């Protein structure tokens, strides 16, 4: 099983926000929810190649900056047109002030 | 004259756009700090609820006036108001709610989107996807399904658009065709297969309501039901065309910088209410996540990097008219609007094919 990768510090992401994390030629999005939990998904929208980290986090939703497609970033579920394909999510843990994600 | 541009979405220009990387390309964006952009993107139900209450009250009030004064000349001002609210302001409501930015609550966006789509005779499913394509490939020939004035420009067609006749003649048969389960190759090029069934269902609902209005008109032996449902798409769409044509007309095509192919125009407050601030159109295309009520603030933040806005619709039309005339003979000609000294320059290396033909 692939190991855990340090994505960022806990304070690098504001509450109810998202940042981009690049690793191994791939792009991920790291979220901090309004209730101070961390989540990770693929960094690109499944509709077209747009960085979700430029989008808007509202509660448990990430909205893509290009066509306003919405996903639940906790589950990856696409919430309707123009996004139809779910987003891949990744396990996250916080250790010693660092946000770690498990990349499969 | 041989036509250089093939506006079909499955033709030669489509192939070239995909091969050259113009399709689904990365576009220029003015730098805006994440903190500022996050504030601008914030959603709120308040402004859109206020505006929608005003909108609905004005629609119902003017409809009541039409019914009350039907058969007298006093009906005319009510027709003017109702027509513009029904046939023009529905476009901006359709647009903003389609983006999901008008209200914070998704369901509110969806309800207004469905109502406005009906008023416009637009299939709500088809047009959601066509507009997504318009934002991916803005004025990319062969890719963008929403290019209002093609090159060389058909000026008669553009003039007729103000009457709503052309749109009506296209929209109603399209709805009927979709209701019978027929989807065109162009439509299939931007609507995912899993959504095609929804296209047919939505069209059937729309057609059913129009059939009901026709039956009611026959039953009452009066045009009144059709004047209230359907025909405003003819007599009230002039304001939508007046404002909407200016979005891209006469500017560059096949470029990846909205400053080159999109126009911001200062407008009076009434037009801005009808148009829901879409006069800030460069700003909207660059940052479609920003709600209509925040566009003036976005404009203030990034105007140093954009061409000077046209100070009025009149100014914009006067500026573009000679360009359209010239395009009749040289279809590659376009208006290249000058950037202020504070702006990052256009990246000419990406627009080498079109820039030499530009007027500054």
C-alpha cells in the first residue's frame, strides 16, 4: 500500500477553504471544512481540466471555478450538471501539525 | 466569397480547434489574491431574493395591467414592461441561475432557472451544456455553440434579432423536435449521453404548456393567453439583444484571452437590473464564480488590467459598426481594444493568426 505523504501544515489552509497540492506529477486539492476537519480529492474537476483549488468551498461542497460544477468534497459525489463523474477522494490524517494524505 | 469559418460544432473548424489546442485551452486571468477572490465569490440569498421579488411583482403587475386594459390603447405601456421582463430579463435570470451564483441556495437557483428557461423557449438541459461550452471555448469557431454574430456578419439577421423572430423561429421548432425525441448532431456534441433523456423530458413539459395556452386561446377565442405566454419572446426580447450582442460582437475570435473577445460596457441602472450586471462581461468570463451583485466590485479590482469599458451602449455600437462593415469584405478583421499601461500585455504569440488583422 502506498504511504502517507505530507501535503501541508494545518494552518496552510483556512477554515472553509481549499489549497492545491502537487505530488508525483499529480494534482490534489486539500480542504479544511467549517468544522475544522481535513479532506483530500483529486485536484482537477472531472468535467474539464480546471483546478478545484481556485474554486469556492461552501459547507461540504467544492464548486469548480470554471463551470460552477459542484462536488461533495467529503465523499467525492458529483452534485449535478455540468459535472456527472464523481471525484476521487483520499484518506487524510493530521500528525504533528501536518496534513497527511494517502495516495493510492 | 469563400467562407473561412465553419460554425458547425462537428465540422472543419472543430477539427482545427482541437488539433491546435484552442479547444479547452488555458485562458488568461488577471491576478487576484485568493483572499480577495474568496470574498468576491461568496454566495448570498439576500440580493437575489430581493431582486426576484421585485421581478415577479413587476411581471404579475404588468400582466394584470394587460388583462385589465386588453382591447384599449392603455394596454401598450403594460405590454412594453411585461414584454421586456418576460422576453429579456429572463435571459439574465436564466444565465445567472444556470451558473448557480445568483442564490446561495441551490434549489432557489434551480427553480428560477427552470422558469426563466421556459420564458425564453430554451431547453433547460441543452442550454446548461451549451453555456458550459461557451465558457470553455468562448468564441472559438467550431466549438462555441453561442456565437451570436458569425463572420462575415449577417447584418440583416442581426437587425431581425431585435424583433425576436429568428430566435422564435429557431427555439420553438427545436423544442418540438426535442419533444419528439430528436437530438441534433450539434446538440450531441456538447450534451453527455446520460443527459439526453432529460432534454426530451424538459422539451415535452415546455411544449405541453404551450399547447395548453393555445387551447385556452381557442376556448376564449382571444389572443390574450398567447400574448401572456409565448409571444413576449417576440415583442419583448429587444433589450436582451441590445445588451447581449455587445458581449462579443466585432471582437477577436479563436483567442484565449477574454480581454480580446469580450466587452465590458457601462450601462444605466434599469438596464443593469434587467441584465443583472452582465454588462461587466469580461469580468464575468474571467471569473464566472463571482455572483452578479459582486461584479461591480470585481470590476474595480481588476480594471487596471482590462481595456477601458465602453462608457455607454451607444458608444459601443458606434465603435463596432465600422468594424462590422469592414468584416463584410475582410472577415478576419476585428476590433482589438487597447489596454491601459497598467495592464499585462496581450500574449501575441498565442494570437498570431488574428492579431495582424486587428484595428486598434
